[in-house]
């Protein structure tokens, strides 16, 4: 068994792990990133399939937020083209959402009752002012207090299903309105012309430029600890088992997988019980489609009152590089009726396809399904629903989790994962500096 030594080992090359790795490498720590797959990024990666750059999960990249902050801190460029303003389809009509007065335009499109519009808008304003009072309520319960209009419910469902991989009764009203306040509804985002894999690859170049290493096709099998302190990782690489000592271990594999590798007994019974009570992995579907003609005039459309489809995204509107010449890449996101329970996935995909045929006349004649992704189980849409997260610190000193199972309240998707990497990197620097 051969041996190498690093100060920090990052298990998994998702955006949370890569942000932490690049930030720490930039500060002069010797960092090793270990990825079991032949490509970087995990659910923030890209497969080139028949000339199309197909995402492995993450599609939209936040602009002007924590991801950009990390790239600026490590001296890397972030090439993202804005997706443009959102549009909704409400009762068969396309509704453009202006930069100001977005909720007013959406609620007005859902009902002609002026009094209802003002009542719902007033409730939204009050909720944004006093999010703490909303903690006992699910978002569905909160909406029901102010309207019974199915189209209004459909608007909220499209938002929540598309951004949080949850249903209205799976996310708390508090968490939803904190999210709106913190990220302004995730409005400013776009696409990487080379695909989402451009982000982890750029951060990997930072790690390498500062003397770190990035190992793909390398499987972390055990997290080593002694007397409650992380000691390193056992890795299978090139048919050999390697014990790699380190002062810090950062896992981007989700809290449950981290606990398995570290050993449940080492994590402690209380932590394992808390994890079982708290974590609720979220499921979602993505259908990737090749089209001979553009299905949308814009980059993306949120869909209300459908069977399953909540979002249709056409990144080739602004990034034609993502498809062969003359072709378009369409990404249709779907939310199952429950994000956490058992379901018939083939039936869910069938519902999605029925939605797409209803939305786009001539869909079957002009398109071809490239890939179908079902994110659940060990590879969920998110490792936990918003508000159902574990802390990024673990009972083992210097062992951390990053990613979307340890989200800060109000953050979702890539910004949440990147933020966890930023927070953990800061804590690691503080601890290692104090140790001298």
C-alpha cells in the first residue's frame, strides 16, 4: 500500500467540493481532489452525446452571486451568458415577467379579480417582511390562507418545483420567502457556452496551478480518523489501494455517504439519528431533447398546471455551441407528485412526454429524445429538501460536508453548494492557522 500526503483531501468534484478545493489551494494549502468518475463535476458536469453538450444535472449558473465571488477570489474567469427574463405559461397564455412588478404581472395573469390580486400581493409583501412568523406553515398552507385560485397555486408550484425540487406541501413558507429575499428568486442566471462542466474544470485548473492534484477514476472508500480527528482517506486508484494522510477531509458526497465512509460508530449515534430524522433527498426528472426547430422564442419557460413538466429550457437560444449546427438542445424539467416517496419512474416520464406534446404542436415530428435523467436515491436532485439540512461540521474534527445537503437557509441549487464550499474553506483556514 503506497502513501502520499496532503493537507486537504476533497472527496467528489461537485461545485461545493471544487469551490472549497480552489479556495484552499489559492491560500497555499496542498489539496487533493478525488473523483470516482472519469470527468469532473458530478451533477455540475457535461456529457458530449451525438454532438450535444448535455448537462448531468445543473443547467443554470447564477450570475452576480456566490459563485462569481468564489471565481473572483481564486482569480478565474466565469463565462456565463445571461438567460434573459423569465416567461410563464398560465392558462395557455405566455406571460413575460418584468424586472419590477413580477409578482403583480403573474398574479394578474392568473385572475381577473382585482381584489384577489391585491389580497395575494399584500400577503406576499407581509410574508417577506416577517418570515419568522411563517415557520409552522407549509407553502401550500400559506397560499390556502389567501386564495383558492388554482392558477395562483400553479404559479407557486412551478416556481418551487423548478428551483427547489419540491412540492408546495414539502417546503415551508418560511424557507420559500427567505429564498426570495436572499436570491431575489434566482432571477439572474445563464448558461456556460461549453456546458456546466466549465465551472469545475476552471476550479480544477486553480488547484493544479497552486501545486494541488486532481485524481479522476479514483474511488474514496474510507475516511480515516483517530480519537475523533480526521486522519486521511483510503482511495482505490489504478487497481491499487492507497492510504492518503491529510489534516482535513471535505466530502462532497452527501452526509449519508460521508457517514458510511467514516463509519457510523465514529460519527456517533446521536448524529446518525439526527441525520435520519432530518435529511429528505429530493427527486427530479430531466428530459434532454434534440430539436430541428426552436421550441421557444426565449431561453426558458416555466409551466403551470401541467401533469409533471415545470420548466422548459432552450440554452441554445444564447449558446448555440451546445448543439450541432442547425440543431437545438431542449431541457425539460419535471417534478413528481412527491419528491421523497416511492414512485413509478417510467410512468413519470410518460406524463412528462404527454405534457411536452400538449405544449408544443408538432413536437413528435420535430424532436428526438436524447437522454432521460431520473435523479433519486444515491444520486438525488438534492441531497435534502430546503430547510431539512445537516450542519457542514461533523462529529469528527476536521471532517466536513459540502454540497446541497448542508445548505444555508434561503439558498438552493448551485449557489447553495458553492456557498457551503466557501464557508467550509473559511473554517478550515481558521483551524489550520490556529494550529500553526
